[in-house]
C-alpha cells in the first residue's frame, strides 16, 4: 500500500510539473529585433541586452505588466523569419522591408507603433561610396563589383533602393561582405593600382554604416559619395497580434516615447545611438509601401 501511495504521489508530481511547464510556455511572450549585418546581433551573444529590454517593457508597458517576456535578436532576415516560426513575437523592431514582407504582405494583424531616429536623422538612406580618385557616377561602375553588409534584403534593394536601370545582378554585381572595414581598406589601398574583376570598386552603405566610417578622420577624407537613394523609412517598432487593443497600443507608444526621460530607457537608447522613439512617418511609409508592391519582385 505504501509503495502504491508513493507511486501515485510521483505521478501527481510529474503531472503538476508538466502542467506548470506547459502553462509557463503558453504564457511566455516574445519580441524580436532584426539588425542585418551586425555580427553581435545574435540571441546567444545578446542575452543580457535582451533581458534588460524585456525587464524594461514589462515594467513600463501596461499591457505587459506581470508577463514573462523573452527577447530574440537576429542579424539576417532568414534567421529572424525562422525565429518567428518557432517563437511568434507580439512585438518587433525591424527594417521596413522586413515589415512589408513578413507582416504586411502576409496579412498579419500588425500596427507600426514608433520609429527611432538615429544619428539625428529621421529618414533612412543608402549610399554608394568609392575613393576620391574612383568612379564618379553609377554608369562608371556598371559591370563592376559593389560590396555591402551581409544580411541584406535583396527584394527591398531591388524594389526600393536602386534605380530600375542600375539593378544588382544585371548592371553590376552586388556581393555580401563579412567585414566591410577590410573591404574599405582594400578599396583605399588599391585605388592607385589596376583592379581585377573580383575586387570591389565601391561599397553600399546605409546610414549606420556611413556614420561608422564617417567619424574616422583617417579614412573618410579619402572617400566620396557618388550616389544617394531616395528617402526611405526608418526601422519600425510594431505591435503584432489581435490581442493589442487600441488602449494597449497607446500604452506601448507612450512607453517608447518616454524612454529618453527614464535613466534605464536612456541607457538602452544610447546603445542604439538614438535620441528616442517618435511617431511613425506614415506618409513616407505609405509611399514606400505603394512603390514596394507596385514594383515586380526580383529574384536573387
């Protein structure tokens, strides 16, 4: 009889633990950050950073009070998409192209909440940069190699960034780089030498990469910008899912725009090199969205 009782207790304990774990899993909420091309933007390397953000949101967003929030971060769109498949997020901070492709295009219930100016700029641009003595126009670099950060969104570049008469894979070869700093050094060092067809003659930089190189007084004076893209939307902070009522979305927006008045929030913004979240530039986002879907999707 004693053995039967002990066995029953073991079974009951097992069922309790199993149910508790299942309940924990079902109440866990996820958020996602996508930073293409950033080697440090992996969930394994950014565990502490993600935990700090999760604690901030559960403390400052009314809809998340008392909830278990877990963060994920990726440096490639494919990795971010895989994360979403296994850990569907209720919030995300992602580039506009990813928003169009994985949320808006798939008819997900998603609402853009805010955007974050960076380096004092509310608008994103892409730049083609080469050496002072290098080519001066897009026509001059047709048929050559241009390098850019890994994790690029090919569809977005084709549809939104490059002109129709200067397309990667057609008028020029665009390659992903694992180390743009090395490629920049190669560009400068080989400026006065005859290039081979496999060497880059220019780099494609977004605002963040341009700023990174621009503050280097030793290298930037040796370079020039030969082309700048049209105005593009900044990365978007979005709320995902039907559980976000209007009042909840407002609470999330309020928490985001007040981050720069909170010591911990300002600390997180400083890591983003941003002065704080602002309202989404809806007219620009809508113009970009219309063009994105009006332009035929390219194939990588």
